C-alpha cells in the first residue's frame, strides 16, 4: 500500500500495538499534518501512541527527515565554507546566541541561525533581538540566503516554508501532554535546524531547575538522541550538557539581555555567560574547520572580542536587518522600563541559591515572557544585576534590580524574587557549568 492510500487509523493502530512504523507510514503522518488530510484527533492519537510506545533511532531519523522535507530545505551551497549553527534547549537568561553568532562569524565560520520565540518566563532570541528598534527577524529565505552569503550570518525566525509540519504537530503536543517525548523533541528541533541549510550543529542541552530537562541523566539521553539523529541526517553534530539551576548571566528579560550580550562582545559580560558562549563557540569553530583544538578555538574567540571584530560583526548584522546600530555603542537607547527598583538583602551572608525557575516566574510576572502564545511581551521589563551563588553580600546590598512598567506586577515579582534568592553562612559547593560533551 502506498503512503498516499495509508489510512490514519491503520498507522495509529500499528504504533499503538508496538510495531515499528515504515518510511511510508511516517511520510503519510507528516503529510497529513502538513496538508490537513489527517484530522487533529488522528494526529493527536498517533502522537500519544508514539509517546507511550516510543520510537527507535531509525524511526526517529525517518520522522525528522519527513518533517524537514514537509517544506523548503534552504540551499546555502552558494555560501563558501562549512555552515555551522547552534541550538539551545532553553533556559533562564539564555541569551548566548546573540554574542555567540558574531564571535564565530568574526573567526571565519558562517552562521545561518533560525531561532524561535519564547513561551514562558522571557522571550526567545527573536523577541530579544526585536527589542532593538527596527530590527527585523522576518526575512524571506532568499533574503536570508543573500545575507549569509554577504556577511556570514543571519538571525531570523522560522518562515512558513521551513518544516511546516512541526508547527502543527508542536501545537498538538502542547495541548495533549506529549511534549516530553525524546523522539518527538528530536524531530521537532532537528527538522527545523536541518532545513536551514547548515552543514554542522552544536547543541546546548541544559539541565536543572530552569531547564526543560531537570536532571543530568535526562539531558544526556536527549543529547545522545539528538546527536545520533543529526548524524543520521548527514550532519556533523555534537552536544554540550550545561547547568541551569541558576540563571545564566545577571539579566533576565529582553532588552536587558541584549544589553548584557553587547557587554559580552566588549569582553565585559558575566563570567558564566562568557564561559558557556566560549565553550559552544569553540566547538563551532572546530566543526567549521577554523581551529584544530578547543584551546586554539577559544583563543580565536577571545581575540575576536579583544580586537573588536566580534562587536563589529554584530553591528553589521543589526544594520543588515534594519536595526538601530546606535544601540551597539549606546545600549541606553534600548527600551527602558518606567520603574527600576533594587531588591535589598535582609542579612549578611553568602548567596547559597538563586532558583532559576523562581526568577523566571518573576520575570514572567513583570511581562518579560508569555504565559500564552497570544500574550504580548514588554521588551523593557526584566531583572538585572542579579547576584550569583557563592557571592558574599551585606545587609542592604542589592540582590538584583527589577525593571517594571506596572506597580502591581513589580510588587508581586519582588515577593517571588525574595523567595528565589537564599542567603546563608557558608559557601555552596561550586558546580561545573559544562558537565559533559557528547561527541
């Protein structure tokens, strides 16, 4: 029976009963999601069957390939060099893509980067970038290709032509409790990434309270699956497992995270943010053929910051995408909140904990994120000057600064932050930022 004549109920029943799905059956499912020939309840039924029965690596690779081919696969063959992107599974204060892309491009590796919006505590990379006045993320594929060829990088959103099946399937997963399924996560992430025309991919798989995967073993399983499926798709892929128990950097929001990203490009970013950015960038340079060792790669990235070439690349990207390039030298031009209030420590001691998820919920209450997909983000609000675990504070010292445009939201966020930051008498045991690398 051809994939064109496969009945949805037969495919659903086969996975329900624990059978392996064939290429044709998977193709029929993905086509049904793309052209509407499968009803939402049929798509949802198969998603649940996959959630319960799982998929082999071979099935997952077939699903990823079918979803990638549900739309246009960008052709960047006219762009010289090995094209390398980075993907993060998301975390609190994770603005790494913004300083990382220009650093890597400054070292000679093209970075075609298609990012997403945030649903949760703060915006995604697109929302952060759009806090730059005039910055356009909705480039067409032709404009995307031309910009990568011209300046080595584009930072855009997913177009309707790229992996359209994923948009339908993700929306259904979100409302059918099937999000936490490694084969479906792999297919969702990689179908979009492989469709953007890259040759290689570095993954930042986060674990901890502020991450999608709460434990290191869970993150490791996801990372191993992503690497395996990406390689089955013919790409060079590796993954770093990075900690997300406390926020990354000292700012959480949108415009405030852009300002912190600019500080990184000037070499003045927070230590943890610089470390994760350099670690991911080093692997990108190796995959891109611009360095032979991690030490050499890191040295090149650090030099791009010291000599100003990374910052110059960022300015070039902002100009190319219609943004006000003056923010690169004058971050105060970014949207600013009407109310700015410091949160003071109530005692002397050492910061023993900064709960990433509690900070995330405070940022969400301020308006930095979306509780629902239809919510509007306030680009100006957020949290800055956030203390880090292990830092000593005195009574009255600033633990963070809240940026708000609503007094009620400010008061509620303040209470959440008071519960998020713990102060004790002894220093906590330090934990590594990069726990493992999956090669």
